[in-house]
């Protein structure tokens, strides 16, 4: 057996402690699979004393993770600090400068600086692995970079944020409001005290931008992702979706179009019968469509100490086995810089919920606007309620261009008979 | 860019022709991803003249695939002939002897001779890749050997044969008999003229034995797989399953138990709400449970030219990238030889269908037998039909040991009031 592979770990939160536990528990197995023992030599975290359920005595402690990345006796630096800037970025850059391999779970860092960091890693001749950055325990980066390497990937979409999926699942199961379910999720530790990264879709967009880069062989373009979160999804929308045979999911989707690359994160109505509709709670799932494989689906736990540690350690084993891969599936010089397909060019069906003051003529006004904008209605649902209050009217459309839909919406919003801003949710045809 | 990677392909059936088409269509992409052009130099098949939709002129033709494996100008020999013995085996052995890497889609060969072939490959220092042998386009071998390498895998199960899944799905959807649906499947090309490999569970068992080896780090033990096919599943059983909230699937499952390794292939009743219940038609799916990742699910097309070619080419790209892996996830010397957990020690719930001559006392007899064998009933369903014909009585049990169930069954079968051999289908608790 070869000499031990020494690693240094920066960041000992949930994931860092999970990695230490995994290596302690499965060390013999990892050595057999890797051909070398995997040994943690150095660690760094913000607070030293906190009980993490793991004995930290065997490891050299660094107060400064950047100093550790520079000085520790380690072939691999594992970055689990998080955040797009600051110490996480400095740790990764320092490790690369010192020609140490990097394993990171940091989606924000890669989404913002991934292409540059990938270039630097390639120039330094070191491995940069990031399986844990996307979809937790699901080995989706490996599937995209390697398992589906024979295919031209045409489209991918997925549920990439367990917090949002938990909230939407719970809203559907309980009929409760977004705010109430979010508060519960925060109390249970499923959502952060400041939940905006998750519920506003930023986290999903980080992951989508990384996945799209690997799938389509392009530079990471986080700024090109169209993003809507789930704050505006109401219990009423979820109820109407069910009546129409849909479930509401926050999806990240990316596609190569004639206008460039389309990257979108927003709530979607997906058919109840589609496989992604049944991915519930904290589970994540990614669907990829390739020109030879057809559709492949990968599902599992998207977060948590165990699944994320599983992904981090798979990366370490890869490096121990000396698997060397282009960082984003292609050498940095070969990564395309593609134009962005504007969301206005998106074509799809739409769900609209209008709150209508029940006056004669309102349907005629709406129908006239749709006629003018050439938007074709598929179905209208109207619920009778208290006659003194605005009533919800739900309209679904046939496939149309987003630009036309938006023009129609802004004209509808301006009607005197419309009591609240109209709500629009895109309908996604995701049959296998 | 490095010099071209030359490959020789033995076998030009559906899959072989698919591989040629993929390399022709996506050649530039493969070169960029691999860092070297991938070039087919030699081919061999039984008949030269047949139109395969690909121009064979650029390739050196060999009538004898074994001669090709020995003499072709190629770093990789791709074996797509099939069959556990004969030319396929000779091709692989010859390639290894000549220190050429091997990519194969041959599950029968690996199930029977995989451990020996893996040892030989390891001794020769060449790569042996076999992604296409299990679950078609789903990169499940890569997920097991690499993506989940941090985990001790505790259990896996899956739908591994598209023909059986298609037949069971169609029986459910149409209410037709096994024989009628099989005949249609044969006419459509979804089932072979001699379908026994598929419908008797052999093909599933081949794949399961390979998967279990990689997952649990043991020698392949195909002879240790308990196998039942789907011939005895009736439209009536499928109907009763639906009434009880189940769907019938042919599953391969493997588990580490206190008595050794349990490998089973047989029809199972799975809850309608479990994710595997909705894997329909020609789709395959594999679930793996690891100690850190939890449950991970992989789903996709299990057969066909495109998906299988996708898997074969992923293996070629792996070799081009110089990824070197222990053949079954561990070096051959480290593969465990585990005792077999006998099926009689299996514990689970059971579905029984008895055809009962409607005479007084029959329930008392059955209840007495269950009492004697300590089998606890969960539910009984009886359908009234023509009083002159035997009526079906369906019984589900609570968890019990298979040995007790079998004793009870053979005593029930001997009752004078039982008109046909009782049918038993195991119920699998597969919630996430």
C-alpha cells in the first residue's frame, strides 16, 4: 500500500465534523478502496472549544485556515468554510498556489469564481473536486463529468434546494401559509435564521450554474441565471395546482437553445405524474437529457452532515486513486462562453392567478388582452366566494412566448377590476 | 493533445452499431473531454455485409474477434458479443493477455467469471470497465465504485431488466395475461424469441451479482443468488396487489446480514407510494443505502442502442483520461468471500393467493396451520365468484421467517380444499 494521503480540513461545521466522523468510522474501507490510508493531519475552524462529537486532539490545530492551506503537511486541502469571498476563497487560492489538491463543498465560491479557480487549478496541475457543492450526497458531478461523458447534454433540471422543497411539500400537506411553514422550518433547523439564500432561489442558482457548466462545457455564468424564489407561492396556488393535476416545485433548469444558454430558477408547475413531482421533503433530484442516454435521473438527500460528507470523501478517494479530470469536464481553454438566452424568449405554458372584483365585463377585458397579445387560454377556473371580496380566477395558457405573457400580465394588472398584482407560475412539461 | 486512443470493437449488434454511431457523431466532444481523439481502428462481427446504418469501410475487418483482440492496433478492446463462454470470453482473455484494456457490456461473462477476469486484469495492469453490463445507460457502476466510495453500502435493490418491467407494467395497464403480453413484447422486439433469460430472472441475477460485488467488496457469487422469475405472476395477482395498495415488480436485492450476504431476485409487492413503484415500462432503477449518504436512487433506460452505447463510451473516456480503478472497487486480493444467507432465513411479509373450493372449514384449517407455524395474518380478501369454481382467497402476513412461511405453504397446498398450488409473492418494505 502506498504512503498515507494527508489532508487538511478548513471549517468544522456540520459538514466538517461529518467528514471527520466518516473518515474515523470507515477508515479501513477507504484505505482499501483508495490504495492508501487517508489521514487528517490538520484542521481549522472559527472556534476551537466547541463540542463537535469528534476528538480533535490528533490533528494539528490552526487558528487561521489560510495559514493552514499554506503550511499544513497535506496533499489535499478540504474547504468547508463556505461563502463566495473572504477566508474560503483565500484558502482555495492559497492551496492551489502551493500545488495542493482542493476539495470543496462551496457552491457560492464556484458559482462566482469557479472558472478562474478552475483555470488556476489546471495551470498548477492539481485536482479541484466539488461533488458536495451540488445536490449533497447525489454523485451528480461525477455522473455529468464522467458517467454521461459520451453524450451531448441537451437539457437538465432539478430540485437543488432541500429547504425550499421541504417548505413547498409541507405547505401542500398542511395547507398552511408560506410564512407559517418557514417559521416552523427555522425552528426545526431546516431553514437558516436568514433564509433568503435558500427561499429566494440564490442557492439553487449557484448549483445550477455549476451543473450547467459541466453539462454543456461552458464557463460558469451565475449572473446569467434568471432567478425567482418561492416567497410569493401561496397555499391557494398549491391548492389550485392540485386541482389542475400539478405540483409546485422550485426547479433549476438549463438548456441549450438557438439563442444561447437558458438558465432559469423559479417555481414550476409539474404534472403530478412526472417523476420529479414525487421528490418530496428534503430530497434533491437531477434529471439530465443526453443525445444517447435519453433521460437519466439521480435522487438523494441534498444536504446534511452524512450525505455531504459522503460526497466530500468520494472526492478525496478519487484524488487518492489519482483520477485526474478536467475541472468542468473540459480543459479550461475549451470552455465555451455562450450568449445568454433571455427569459423573454422562453416559450412555455403559464398559470395565472388573478384576484378579481366580481364585476361584469372583467372576462371580456382579459380575453381582449390575450387576443391582442396572441396568448391562447387553455382553462379558466373561478371560485365563488364572499361577494364583497375579490375572487380568485385561475387561467392556464397554451404554449406562448414569455415576452407576450409579460405584456399581457402588465395590461391585466392595470385593469381597475384586478385587486392584487397577478401571480404567474410557469408550467413545465417534464414527462419522461 | 495526446495521440489518438485506438479501439477495436468485437460485436456489431444493436449496441456495437450504437457505439460506432456515437463516436462518429460526438467525436470532437469526446476528444475534448478525453484529451485525446478516440478512433476505432478494427471491428469484428459474425456477418460482414449486413446494413448497420454505419459505414464500416474505415475500419479494419476481422472475421475472428479473438484474432482481432490479439492483433489489432488498439489500446482498448471493446467486447460486445455477449454470452458467458465462447468467443466473448476468449476475446476478453486474449485482450488481457496482450495487455490491452477491456470494456465490456457482458453481464453473463462477468457474473460467471468476473472475479477471475478481474484478477487477471489487475495482474496485467490493465483497466477492465463494464458500466454497460448493468442497468444500461445509468452510470451505476461508477456511482458504486466511485461516487459512493465513502460509504459502507448496506443494501441495494433495483429493477434491472426492462423486458420484465415492460411486461409487468403492460399487464397492469391492460389487465391481460402474462402469455399474451409476452407474445406482444416479442412481436415488438422488447423480448427475445427465447425469453427465458429475461423472464426467469437470470439476467437480473447476473446484474445483481455484479452490483453486489462492487457494493459490498466481495467476490461475485452468481450461484448464491436466489432466483424466481415472473412467469407465475397472473393478471389476478396484479389486480389484488392494486387493491392492497401495491405494485408488482421484479426486483434484484442484496443485503449484508448476520448470516452472510443475501442476494435475491423475485417478484415483489412494493407500496404504490414507494419511488420504485413508479419506475415503469423499459426503465431501470437502482436504490443504494449507505451509512452516510442514506438512500440514493439512479434511474434511466436499461437497454437499447443509445443508452448502452452511452455507458460503453463513458468507460472508453475513463480509460482515455487514465482513470485507474480497482476492478470491483477493491483490489482483487481484498475481495471478501462471504457466506450466503439462505433464503429460508429471509424475514419479510408475504402475499398468498389460494384457490379454494368453497367448503366450510377451510379457513379454520388455514388458520390452524398459520398458528402452528407462528405465521401472523395481516389481512384476508375473498372474492365471491361462481360457486361451482374455486374462489381466490388472498392473505397477507406480518413479518415472518421464510422457512416458517414455506412450511405453512406446503401444508396448505396439501389441504383437500385447495384447488391449485398456492402462489406466494414477497412484500418488500421499501419506503425511503
